[in-house]
């Protein structure tokens, strides 16, 4: 049995910052264009707050870094969408960084894994992927998708062969029948 490939994650601020400045997290976006990456408006606001500092630290042009962030294919969610999951997220993250509650609530609402290099999300009933782990899984995704495609092609080929045999037998009967 082939497992299903990873299709979506919620992204924490730290990985979005990494992607914006061209570090390893950007490879996730570049290498997995079909991966749905979601985040909260609160996380995006946090990223925008730290972007000038990151650009300065890595001696990057701030405008280019902002454009790189803007070009990331991210699905944004407002608090209205995940509000019902906030109490559950607060319980799971009690005593941890309160800035992580919104993202945890979104992940709980969507029932999808979290992509973060922050250990505060450990213990949630959802998978947690660091950038390194996600890059590894996405490499496996490509192999899984290739196997699934190969299985679908083989099944279609068997179906066509079977139908072709039936049609050929029918033609043979017609041809062998005297006029």
C-alpha cells in the first residue's frame, strides 16, 4: 500500500522568514509547487515586523526581500476562520509562546501538519515538520507520486488490453462467419 503524499502544511513565521531571505525554506516552495502552504495573518504580520532586521543581518536589499516574501504562494487565513480552535490550541500550548497559538489553531482547524523549526508545537495531535524533515518528505512525495502514476498507467493499460482482446475476438468472429 502506498501512503498519500503530503499535500498541505501551515507555516510558522520562522520558516517564512527563512524563505524570504533565500535560506533552506525557500527550497520547499521551489521544489514542491503543488504543496499548499497556509498561514495566519498574525504570522505574516510577525514576518513583516522582523523582515528589516533579517535583511540587515544578511546584508540583503529590504525591497528585494519584501518582494520575495510577497512572491511566496501562501494561503492566508484570518482569525475569524480558526477562532473556534483557539481554546484547544491554548490548552495544547499552555506555558509556551503565546504567539504560536494562532498557527496551532489554524492547523487544528484544517487538520494539517505544522511546518516550523520551533519546538513549541511538539505535543499537538498533528505532525510537525522542520524544514529539513519537510524537504526529505517532499523528496519522497515525488517518488510516491511517480509510483501512483505508474500504477494508474498500468491499470489503464490492463483495461485497454482487455477491451482490445474483446474487440479483436469480435472482429475474428465476424471475419470467420461466411457471408
